[in-house]
């Protein structure tokens, strides 16, 4: 009788050990899976992000019948949504990508000429030496000059004077490197506007739609400086010989809640006729009165050489943060057109006609997610 009991005890004891071993094995496997999952999550990430910016805007002299009261999108920054990803490849090397779609939040339509990812669409590699990316990308002026514009690329500011400061290029290869306070960038596009029929990457015509640019910014203490160059050619066989060159520089001084900035751009030649030479100057300041409230303002002047068709604009922007992601804003601007100048207060118009002054005011809300 003891043998069966002892045998039974041995069997029970053996089963207990097997159960413990199985549990330990399962726990170890779970730990490995969790660890690998955590490492994979740390090594690779995809982020969904975006913002909505919509306001109620009044613009005087918007057409032959007078002013316009309208809802407008992108008054502080262009409405957008996007995906940003990064994968750690080891050895300090990472794969990166961005797919960013611009849209008009007042109507729900796509921006940037109806492109699906009209703001940016690129993939590349990034390391300690910098990054190389391929696709549709911001030009060098866009990458470098946002902090040097008093209204930081709001629809009232430097962009009505020269929209190319927020330009983008299709079919572009770009290098960007950040080394302490120094940022350097260079771009080459074999065809900056792929929506133009036979306007880029035409066999045997390497100059059609070509764009190239380079620039650098440097910050030391309270002072920052920037220099940039951008050049592009016409997007047709007949205009590929026309070159549009921009030379730009800026200064930024910041101390506590106060900052002051100034900038200059020289434009030589245009793709459209007639060709011109034009200077653009601006100066402005910003003050953070409280953690929630900031005021920014600037004066911008375009001076065309050998022409009376000049323009001066005055812009101010007040922003109040309701939270970290939601803010209210009020922007105002006055455009003083001289000669036959047709600039409007807002980026992308509408203008009031040759020599017609214009006033714009917009109140809105921006939400970031």
C-alpha cells in the first residue's frame, strides 16, 4: 500500500515541479515579449499630429465691389495633419519620414493645389552627421526664417510681401545638419512643381523646374543670425533660361520675454516677365507679457529698383493661450501700396488692385493635437 501512496506522492511532486517550470517558462517568455515590445516601441515610433486654425476675417478693398467678410483658414499657421515616423537602425543611424497634408479648415478642401500630402512628403536617413531626405520638402528659406519673421509666418507678415519664404519643392534632396548652435541646410530639386505638365524632370531638359538653395543659422547667447540663398528656373521649355535668385539675411535678439528681429531679402530676376530687382526689409519685436499672452508686430517694405511700385505693410498679432493646445488670436494689418503695386494684407490675397491700400483684421482660434 505504501508503494502506491509513495508513487502517488512522487507523481504529485513531479507534477508540481512541472507546473512551476511551465509557469516560470511562461513568465520568462512574457518578459522577453514585453521587453522586445518595449524595445521595438522605443526603437520605432509613428506620431499622428496636426492643427486647426480658423478665424473670421474682414478685408477692405478686396475687389471692385468693396470689402469682404469671410471665414479663413491658417491665419497663424496653416491647418494640417500628418504622420511622423522614426526607426532606430543602430549605430546612431535612424530612418525617418514625414507625410503632412495641408487643408482649408473653413471648407475642408485640400491645400497646396489639391495634393494629398502637399505640405511635406519625404523619407530619409538621419545620424550624428545630420540627415538626408528625399521627396517634397520645405525650401531653405522656409526652414530657416520662421523665427526671424516678427509675426512668425502668420498670414499677415512677411509672406504677403514674398510668399516664397514659405515655398516647397517637389523631387527634392535635402541635407540638414545641427551642430550645437549651428544649423546648415542645402537643397536641390530636379523639378519643384510636378503639377505643371512637362514642367519638371523632362528628359533632356535638366534645367526645367530646377531649384537649389543653401543656408545656415547660428545662435550664440541672446543673438541669432541667418543667411540663405535660393534659386529656381522656369517650369517650361520657353522659361527654363529665366532664373529667379533670392539672397536673404536676418538677425534675432532675445532677452527674457522680449525679442527683436530684422531681415533683408534681395530678389534678382523673376520667372515671369518683366524681370526685376527688388529689396525687402523688415523689422519687428515680440513681448511675452504673461505665460498666456504674447504680442508680436512688424513693419515690412518692398522697394523695387527703377520702379515706383513699392509697398509697406504693418502687421500685429496678439495671442492668448487657453491651454497648452488651444489659443485665441487677433491679427491686424495695413498694406500701403504705391504706384501700381497690387499686394494684399494676407498671404494668397485677395489684393485690392493697382495702388489700392488694404486693411485686414481676423479673430480666430487655433488648436494643436
